[in-house]
């Protein structure tokens, strides 16, 4: 599979499109809601969406999307993972990590290849080791629907054994070495089958508890971020993760006028953008300093900084990440994590030191960031997320226009 190069035009507005069922398939882009009621190819119901969202908040899977798999389509929920590349389904629920993960896993349907008239067993196996578990799978190919976009003969894995994983995974990381993988991954197939103009996508997860998040394959919503997008090179091109440099991390207390930076450097430290991690992982000294800045935080035996859920969520403080010239400010209510093991709230940071990099920016970073991932040009673009324009439309514009968006499309050259 040859390496495809592209250029990005971030300022090219399109006509306004109405959104129905949480999905638009436009010219060169697909917008798909995170945690949709259905995959878009076979209906669904609002109760299903609420159930998945509620269970997702309790489990250790931050963000999910539904895909339609097989013929006829089966709605299958998978976690969005920016730190891996492959699509697989059917985890072993009995071996998921903890009661909340097991309950979440059991609440989701598993893909039945025998019920699909287009499923083909490739009689080849694969697998992956994740931070919190592993999976082994058998490769199949079949039709996969992303909303109303039907991908033909998409290769994916059907799990035969896993541990510590509560859902299947949609890997959207960059292929190793910045080139193509051994077969077309889902983002590649979207491009090769003409649904998107470039191997790029934007992720807008919104704050904790929001049902308005989306992933846009091939496009960017210009109304969902503040200011200009900051372009960052992807470092560590031998790894299938988006690795960027973090130049500063700090905390702004509710009564303070400015951030107290706990770390600053022109060079910065390397960090993955990891949408599948419920917390951000930072060097031990920095993680401890950050946890201690939250009022009333008490460190437990596992190293988590426990805080009062309601008081912390109501406070006006922020955790601040500076990436080159852009500072992403995460409200405290989005930086605390309700632990699935005991229901207590903790500061959404974990201490981890690694030889390969010094941190991960996980869900507790992404809730305040609008991030564009450009595989073709090996860049990410970041800005402070915003949803005020969307809320304004919902409150003050007739229902006909409540879900309208203005999109810019990545152009392939």
C-alpha cells in the first residue's frame, strides 16, 4: 500500500448540512457521533444510547463508537483508540478488568460472523498487548458501515481470547514508520473507497457527561474550537501512536489569575495522545505535584489522589497543558475521574515513568481539546475545544437548524 501524501486546507468552508441520526456522509468527509444510538445502517433507539453512555461512564472505556458490521448489519460498539491501528471485536467479558468493566462488556452485543452472508475467515491470527490487557484474534473480512458509508471487504479481528479489555477497539493510530500497514486499516479504506479526501480525522469528545461529541473522518468542524489550530509534528515515527511534545503543565486555582506551572521546558517531554486511557499519565514528580494542587486531595494506597466529587466539579480551577504556542485549559470537572472500582473521584492523572516517552495525554486532556490527526502529513493540530456555538443554535434557532454544522474538508493533492 503506497504512502499517500496530502495537504490540508483548514479554512475552506462548505455549505451548511443538516445532521440526521448523528451522522453525515458529505463530500469528502464523514461526521459520526460518539456513542451513537445506532450504527446508522439499521435503526436503533434512544434507550440504547442512554444505556451505553451510562455504562461507558462507569467502565474504563472513555469514548466509543458504533459500527455496522456484516450483512445484514450488526451494531457493534468499539472503543476509539488513537494509540493503536487495528480494528477488532468480541472481547472475553469474563476476563474483563473489574466488575464495572465486566458489566459494560456484557451489556454490548458481540459480532456473530455466522449470521453475516459476507463474512470471510482469512484463517490468519493476530493480536496485541495493551497497557491493561491483551487480545488474540482471528482475521476476517466483511462489510463495515461507518454511519451510512459502507466499506466493503474491510479486514478486522474477531477476538478468540482477551484479558482486561471490556470492549473491542477501533484503532486510529498512525501506521508504524509513518507508512502503510500490512493491510488497509479502517481509515485507509475510507480513503481508498472514496469516502474521505485524506487520511485524517478530527476528534471532539466534549466534557464529561456530554452526548455531543463526534469524530469527523476527513474533516474538521470549524465551530468546535477557539482560535487557530496549532500544528504539531508527530515525533517517534517508528511507533503507531501520535507522539507530541508537551512544553508545560500547570494548575490554575479557582481564585488565581494565572497558572502555576509545575513543569516548563522549551524542549518539552514526549507524550502519546491516547483516547483509550481514562486518565493522563505523567512523570512521577509531575503527577504528584499536580495531584497535590487539588484542595483536600488525599493519596490512597494505589497512588490516586482522591477528591470530593461535587466540590471539585463545582470549582472553577483548570489544569493547563502548553503545546508549543497553544495552551489547553481543562476544567477541574473534566479532569477528575470516577474510578470504576469503588465509585470514588480521583484527580485524573497517574504516575508513570517510561524509557520511550514521559507521558500520555488521555481522556482528561481530550475533554478540553479539539484535536485533528493527519496521518498523511504526520501532524496533529490542537485547539481549545468550544461548544458555545452549538448550544446557541440549539437554544435560539428553530429545530430545523439545531444540528447544522459548517465543516472544512481535508483536501488530498
